């Protein structure tokens, strides 16, 4: 399509998209100007961006957390070459085409360090979010309309229960950005949680339940433990706080049962789960059949529940930081376990291969403990 542009007159930037299947056709431009990086180059580029966000020599930015989440959820990275200075010409047709595409693909633009300027991250319209100097006041961390609408609905649910939602928290990703765990993987995780919670319950009643006994009763449950859960079983006398944490896993277990359509509803989180129902479901069905016949709820339904509970988690965190009482009888333990389970099912910390699913469970737990939610 005409003569090749002079590379010396071009600048390179990168589009970091969280959408599973973005289309370069939406930009209405020559597809040759948008080239997807291979997996190794993508990993290197995202690591470079992560270093920029984590640079301790730079002033702390309140945007760093949401921007890091975007990088964790990146599905595609494209390299785009444009005429030098084009990114500053916001009203040109070319720039507008790219803006339209970038909003639909939920893109952050990354401009790497050059001879004259430091690296920066920009919103889909090219407005600076992070980089030299201050961010553009008009810049916006990108979220697709579906995500924003779902957050409005979650906040309305809180208001209908006389709870004021916390302003400024980021919505969860949309269905076109989300990749759930495999249903069979979720069923295996459910069995691992059952083993952990059952041991905690046994210890609370002065009984013992070691890993060998779990293997005898359910080899699949023993195989499904996360590294941290295996540590729990390795300790003959785990510390009380570890036992207490393990006992709460019945709430995560119930959440996964709901996600797998074994329970009809996920009730308002003001009381603990019906343990009799949870145990009946896990004990009366053959574990092999649970795994083979597992079916997840639709992503929209899972995201709606996750977004609501993330809103509730932030509400509790906000009130706790202010020294206020827990509002409306909410149970913090139930909410935390549901956030943990749903965040894992929806891979909100980024997609992982199936063999790393239990590692991801432990990682999300550490994030929640550190106040990284959503």
C-alpha cells in the first residue's frame, strides 16, 4: 500500500488489551500497522511495564493498583508504528480511528522510554495516566460499558439495603475479558477445600484427620490440595490461626458449589453457610462424577455475584479503617471467602494454566490479605 514509511520518522507504542478476542478491523486501518507480539515478547513487554509501575524511585501513584490489574489481565499486546508526533494529534482521523478501536479493545497504550522521553502509560484516547510529570486529569482507566453497568447495579443493591457504597473502586472486567477456570478444575478445588475444612473441624472437636486418612477416603481430594493446604496437613499441630482460617473454607466450598450449579442461590452474606446442606452435597455424590459432570454458571452470573461481594468487601474495609461497626449484620468472613472463591473461578488476577490453578488459589489469598481485591 504505497511506499514504506521511513523508520526514522516513526515512533513505536504498544496496545495492551484485556479483551479475549479484539478485532483490528474496528480501527478501519491497514492491519499491517498493528502487529501482535509473540508470547515471549508479550511477557517481556508486560514485565517492563510492571517495573515502571513498581519503580520505588518514582512518586507513589493511586493509579498504580488498577493499572497493575490491567497488566495482569492482559490477553494481547500489539505493536503499532505511527508517524512521529501522530500521538499528539488527537483530532486527526487516524488518531480517532485508533481511539475508537482502543476503547472497544480496552487498551492501555504503553510508550517505552526513548532518547528524549521517559516511558508512560496512557488511556485509550492517548491521555497520560502514568509517566513523567502529572497524569492528565481527563484520562480514564479503561473499563468496558458492561463492567461499569454491572458496578452501578451492585451499588444500587447496596443502597437498597441502606448501605452507602465506597466511591472510586474499580469495577470487575466484562464477560469478553474473562476466562473462567475449567469446570473440572473448580470441582477439584471444591474437594481440596472440603479436606482442609474437614480437618479444621476435626481438630476443633479434639479429633485428628491426617493426609493419609484423606487419601483413603478421597484420593481426588488429597490430590487437589494447594501448596499452602499441604503445609497445613504437614503440621501435626498447626497454629490456632491456621486452623481457624481452614475452618472458614466451608464458605469458599459453598461458593464453589453455587458456581457449579449444585446450589440454587447464594444468600445475602449475613450468616454462615448451611453446613448440613454443604456436607450432604459433597458426601453423597461420587467425587469422580462431580468432576466429570461439572458445569459452571454463565460468566455474567458469576461476575454479577463477584462484583457485588467485592463492593461489600470494600465497604467493610472502609468502615473498619474508620473504626466503625460492621454494617447491616454483614459477616466479614463469609464475604472474604466468597471474594476469594469467585476471584479464583473468574481468574481476576490473570489467566493461569490449568496446572497452576492451586498456586493461583494461594496467590489470591495473599492478595486479599494484602488488601488487593477486585
